[in-house]
C-alpha cells in the first residue's frame, strides 16, 4: 500500500520534469553507459528522434537527417519499447539497445 502511494506521487512529480531532468535521471540509472553533461543530452535527443522514426518504419531502411540507414539494428517494436522506457526514466536491457542506434548513427553518448 505504502509503495503504491510513493510510486503514484513520484509519477506525478516526474510529469513536471523537463526533458533534461529526465535525461539526468536516466543517465544516472544507466550506471555510466550514457554521460550526464549537456552535450550528451543534445546527442541523446538526436538518438531519440531517430528512435521515433524507426518506430514508424517497418522495413530495414530508415532515413535520418537525409541519410539512409540500411539494416537498422532494432525493430519498430523495440524502438517503441525503448522510447517508453526513456519516457518513464527506466534503464534496463531494453533501454540499453538505444546504444546500438547511437553507434549506428556514429553518436557517442559517453
């Protein structure tokens, strides 16, 4: 009972967080997999935009910033799940797959 009350109050507070606040929490939970500086956040946003495009693309090719990426490393379903975890500030093996997307885009998040 107490845990559910705490979880609900945390969710209400989290809704008021900025994207940068959520990024900082996620980077902390990643245990060093993604950096905490503002430059890391800006590159993270680029990866999130790529994930949004991958979510809506069923084939193996996606166009990001005018560049065709073939043989994308995640499925549309995986992109959806990664984005869901990002929005909820959850870091787990699903969220970690965003690093595959970052590497495919030649973006370092550390």
